C-alpha cells in the first residue's frame, strides 16, 4: 500500500479511524439509549397531559380559546423536553444557551405583539362576559351599534347606519355600555373590574 512520510499506510489510517469511531460509539451508546427512552416517555407524557388539559380549557372557554391555550401549553412542554434531551445527550451548555436565547426572542416578540396580546386577552374576557353578546346594542369606542360577532382579537359592530365597524377588543373591553331595549344605558364595563 501507499507509504506516507511518517511510516503510516492508508490501511492503518482507516483502521485507526474505524477503531476510534467504534470506541466512541460504544462510549455514547448508553447516552443515546437513555435519550431515546426519554424521548418516548416524554412523548407519551406530553400527549397525556394535553389530553387532560384540553377538556379543562374547553369547560371554561370556547373552542378557539381552548385551542390557543392548549397550543401554548404544548409549545412549553415540547420546548422543555427538547432542552432536557439536549442535556441528556451531553449538550447542557447548548441547552442553556438555547434557553437563554429563546427567552430573549420571546421577550422581543411579546413586546412587538403587545397590542395583539392585549386584544387576545380582552377577547377572552369579552367572550366570557355574560353581559356582552352578539345581538346586544352597545356603545364602545364612540361607536353605537349592535354586536355582530366577538372574535379572539376583534369585535364587529353593525352601526346604526348599517356599516360594519371592526374594533380591537382591547378598545371595546376598556369601556363599553350596553343599551337597553328602550335605548337608555343599562350598565357600563368598569376598566378596573376584575373578571375571572
């Protein structure tokens, strides 16, 4: 075979590399098996948790809000499982860096989406409010009209002239007044009101 300047042949180099690879594989095999078992257990546990959590959210909220909350719980659980899996594989420093970087990204995204988050939270309150329903005549954000629909981020009112006005839920939830059938105001939402 070909002889190199240091006396090594190509066959010896290949044998040495294969021996090192074999030794590394034997050394990391327990870690890989542990990681595989952890992944299977995490998968089953997360699926079971989501099956328990979803009916709880559905009992309190409508399907849209229950889907949103269930998805948020799933993202947190899978992210935690991924970080734990990296740590099991001996990549704890990468897991810590990834967790920190994700925290900063989440902070930036939440700041950028703060209005959308405020609208979503207000939408949850409006959807659960027994005094604010489609068909009610209300005054909200200087608009008088009939509630056409309440969505997670927006409320649609049919104004007195027939126009459909779309308002952000945070503006509606901050202060609104429900009109009685005689046209007088029967109550107003208190911005400091603590709703469950």
